[in-house]
């Protein structure tokens, strides 16, 4: 009706001036594009105010998905049993019932550091007598240390800075470090939390030996180490077994799809509790997004940090354009989540998975590639022989056959890189084959110059 009246008005007017004609044409276009539902100024301002509040709430709620946000012990999902095991070992150590030597291993983003902090929090809140006041904790990120042998000076300097543990010797060399720790005149328990322990690997393993022997030789010193490498304690097993000082190893498997979804829902609930304006977005919209992100990342990496970062970025990007584009459509969040997931590598292929494997596991994969050029099916004896040859020519330490079998059964097989033919008592006759495309493996290993001559 509006368009018809305007058309008649324009057709009946005899306009000869170009400027007047352009003015009437502009008026006509504005008339036909005017919305049918007229909103009052009061309602319009109220709608804009709600959009601003929702945008601000999304910006503020993104902090709950930030990597710097540390949940409390009661908020940890999927690692409850590991936290209880660590806290129980700490209690026994403080009560002088056992030594404290623990090694947490797992892929990046499996909650190693989170378990350590939650266990220490559990000790502090549950038992005031044997809590943190009786444990002097020293945190060291070994990835920040350029020379592994300087770890001794880093530890002793932290002891002196806190004035909690006076030292009577400045000699922090490998041969004298244990003696220095034994001369500490304090009843306080000292817990060394060493993150990224695999950065202290040397050719003779002397640094790892001296650190892991310390809890056996000095009862009031404990070691709680984390690293990505699964087989790191096994490399020092021959010497540590003589002292019965081998640490307890707890491997952490990647987060499952359900665990990731539960963690994301938990963070969303925490955000909604503080920012009720988020209730305007239906929960079903978040459900589809969480299912997409959790399923894709659990199938490739299992890195919860990537899932949290994707949702955090989604909140930030949605907050910027929600006032102009968001109309309550479910596909709005889902499309943005898929785009962000792809940008951050959440849809990565097997290539990225192999690139993130520890050194020894990459060597086993390389040995599989070399053997697959001759035969598609081979025994573990043949594969281990090829691995030994590679290690010698690359001048790298050779792992034992039991360590090699553990890598094949628990790591490479779980990642879907190789397939083992059944289970035999005699592991040497167990047959093995590649599940991953050889070209994809080569594309991953070509990024490392160490393997270039074998590809």
C-alpha cells in the first residue's frame, strides 16, 4: 500500500529539474524500505540497552574460558582420581611413611599442571597440620632453562630468596648438589615441582639421575615432575632401580569428548551465575557449539586448552557484532565456532599429531616408514631392529625393548598411527602395520631436519 501511493505520487508529478527529481527519488526509496512494525523511541532505546548489556556480558564472561583462569579443586572434571592419588602420596610423605617421587606424563593440555595445583590445594584445605605450611614448594619450569646443569643453581637460589631454607654451600655442581641438600638443617618438607622435565635430558642423563635420586637420599625433599614424554623415567630405570628410587609414573590420557563438553558447560554455568544477561542466548545454541568443538578436538588432540581458547575467541567475536547481526539464530554461533576452530588448527590432520609426538615416539614412526617401503606387515622385532639402527646413526639414546613395546601399545596405537595384530605373550612376534598414509607421515617428519636423510 505504501509503495503504490508513492508510485502514483511520483508518476503524477511533472518534474523537470534534476535536483528536485533526485530528492523525490531518495524520499521514495526511504519509504519502501521502512519496516512495517514501527518501534517507539522508548522501546528502541530499551532494545539497544539490552544488546549493549549482552555484548558487555559476553566480553566479561570470556575470562572463564581463558587459559589463565584456574578452577578450584572442586571444579576439576575428569582428573579426580589423579588428584586424590597425588594428595595421598603427599600425606604419606609428610607423615614420614614414604618418599615423595612422582612423575605425571601426558600430551599437552591433559591437565598435568592442573592436577598438581589441585592436589596441593586439597592438602592445604583438608589438613591444617600437614598442609602447605609444612611444605615449602619450589616451582621450576624447566623449559625456561637454557643449560640443564643450571637447574641446581635455580633451585638453591629460590630456597635462599624465600629465606625458608638456609644453605651452607654454594657448590651446585652435579656431584655436590646431593651433599648440599643433605646439609640443609630444617625439618620443613621441600617439594620440587619441576614442569617440562624432559628439557633436562642430557646425553649421560646425569641431571635426571641426580634429581630423581634426591628423594631417596634426602627424605624431606620430594619431587613432583611433569612432562609430555611417556618414557622419560624408563630411560633412567637401570640406575634408579639399584636405589629403589624410580618415581611412580602416572600417565594422563587426553580428555574425552564427554569430559570436554562437561568442562565447557561448567565454565558457562560459572559465567551465567555472574552475568545473568547471558540467559538471553538459549542453551541449545551453546549445546551445538560445545558438541562440535569437543568432538573435533577430542578426535585429533584431546587438548582442553584449545577447546577453551576456541570458545573464548567465539565469545569475543560474538560480543563485537551481536548488536548488528545476532538475531537469535542457532547457526550464528555454530558457523563462527567452525571458522574459529579451523583457524586455530582444531581440525588438524594426522600431520600435526605426529609433529607433537615426543622424540622417541617420532623415531618409532620413522622406523615404521622405513620398513613399510619394503613390506606392509612386519614384526616388532624387525621394527625394534630398525629403530636401534636409526638411533645409532642419529647418535640418540637407544631405548629398551620393553620401553619400545610400551610406546607401540599405549601411544602410537592409541593415536591411530599403527595397528598391532592381536595380543601375544611373545611380543617379539607381534605383527605391526601402518594405519596412517605414508605421505602424511613424511610431510610431518620433513619439518625436522634430523630425519631428512631417511625420508
